[in-house]
C-alpha cells in the first residue's frame, strides 16, 4: 500500500478542520470537516488569497517565519469564531512551500469559560458578603482589632488550627463562630466545648463518646461524643488552658492521628474537623510551670490571634452599644435609645469584663427600663461612680490613706506606680503578672488595694 496515493483521503477522514495554504498565501486545500464546522464550501475558498480573506490569520505568521504554532488560540473574523489550531510549516528541499493548519472551533468552550468567570465573580461577591455578615459583630476602628479580624478572615478559608488569645469576655467565641461561618464548613456543625466545665471523670466519654456496655449505667446503643458530633464541621475548644495535664495527651493524639476511639471501643473512627482553641491564660507560662504540654501547644498554636481587651479599643464602644442594643431590643420587643451621657460613662469605664460585661450591662438596663431611652439614672451604680474611682486612681496614693511622708507610704506609692506602669505596657494582665513576678492572687489583691481594678 502506497500512502502517498491516499493522503487526500487521510486528510478528508480527519474530524478537525484542515486548511493548507501555499507560500503565496493561496488556499490550496480544505477538507470536508472545514466546510462542515465553519459553513464554507470548499470551492468558495480554494484558490483565493488567505491574506485578503483574513489578513490577521495566524497561519500567515507561520508562512513568514517558518515556526510552528501549537495549541494557538485566536479569533477568526471571517469565520466569526474562536479557534484553536496547530499550524505547521510545509518544507520541501529545505524550502518553505506552505503551511497546514488543523483547526477546531472553540466558541462553545470560550462561552463556557466566560460563564465560569462570571460564576467565579459572583461566588467571590457572595463570599465577600458572607465574610461581612460573619464578621459584622467584629467591626472595629482599632488598629489592633482590625489586624486580628483581618487575620481571622484570611485563615477562615483554610483548615489551619487557630488559637484565640485574650482576656475573659473579649469575644473569643464570636471570633470562632465568624471563622466557621466564613469557611467551607459553614453548613456543618459548630460545636463549642468549655474545657473547664467538663468534670475530669466524664471528659473522655463527653468528648469521644462510648460504646454500649462500656461501664455500668451506660446508655443502650452507646453515645456519640462531641468530636463525632462535630465531624465535618468546626470544634471550638474554649478555655484550653484549663484542661488537666493527663487528658492533654489524648487530645494531642486525636489531633495528630485525625481519628479517635470511643470509651470501651477498639475501633478508630476517622475525624474530619477544623479545630479552633481559645484561652485567657498564657500557655507558655503554663508550659514553664509544667501544667501544659509543649507539644500540644505547638499543635494548637498554628495561627495565633490575639484579641485586644475593650479598654484598649474604646473607639469601638459606640458601635458595639448600637449593635448589642439592636439585638436585645429585638429580643425584648422594646424600642430604646441611649443618651450621650450614658455613652460617655461607658467610654470612661475600663470594662474588666470586656464585651460580655458591656452586653450584660445593656441587657440589664433595657430589661428594667420603662422609658424609651437610657439615661444616667439607668446606669448601674458601680459604673456611675467611675469618675470618683478615676480621680482616686490618679491621686498619689490611689484610694488608700497612708501618708506619703512615711516610709510605708513611699514604698506603697512606688509599688503602685510600678504596677500601673507594667499594666500600661502589657498586652494583658497575665503578661503583667509575669513581668512583676508575683502570683495572680497577690496581683489582684494589690490592684484592689491601689484602686487599679
């Protein structure tokens, strides 16, 4: 069989469009697939100059430089189609005599790509809206808070373990929920666990569940633990620093193996869960004290986020008050506004209980109010005395009466000034305790004594 006698038959059998052009740009051949794909009969194009039909045709570039083009995408105006082509120069006796293009119309592919791009843009817009909704309670004018929220937004898209650090009441669970709601796991469970609230004897059964008959009084059919209930979603381990040392190893193994065993069982259950932890304690100090495992700390501290206390972002109080009041008023079916003097009193107060304390104070005021606005009379008494407390705290000896002329008075003034200085330069009170080198009990006793609470 002589193949050269069948070259035209071979070209006609190809399902892709074939175009052959001579050196002078004359169209020498098109196959039936070309006519079928592009709706142009062969006699209408063969013998015509391609440079006149399609001056910007890519095959003309190959005729000029002799270099092939592979998977070349272009829009052919004369065909009104997007095409993908492999264009090869034809060489005879080391001379360029023409070029052949094997082409495929890709208008449908381009259309699908445009649809995909539109979907991506729409998806991105929805994601931005979801992020705004999820993080609406964390809006802030404070630079430090903005940094924390921005980091939380970034990490929400991935499954990295997050360690939320901050004083009690700063909103660690709000952060955790926002991260979960802005993640791909939003439609799966969010399970919060306060590690300090679980009795040590029930820790394993509560977290891992148990098999039927594993101990006397066990539930028929066994019980699902919180890990199993959160599978596919997010597990929020609050107050992780309060977990007993002997149980930390069990949590560490679960995180490492991504699997767990039920109490009384031998089977390993796979675990697909995003872990977010929170603590108001300095875990590095606990490690030095031997009450927190260092290997567990590094497993949890993948993305640390420090949440600043409310006293360090008082610029946010007005926004927080409006947001919290709107939620409480809707719940109590009341319409209550707040007066400027109340807002000023809130700004003057240091909020040791942070956002949680602010929320509780507002709920109390709204619950007992019979007016349509909150005035200074509605403020709890301990907040109303803020101005007096502030003056006492700024006096040379605070709220204690010893004379500065006595040695004890001078020592106490020095001690008070040092504590105040450390408080101002520390991120939180735990750090201040470390700098001062005293126990937590002694630290709070001195804050009470010197009016620094």
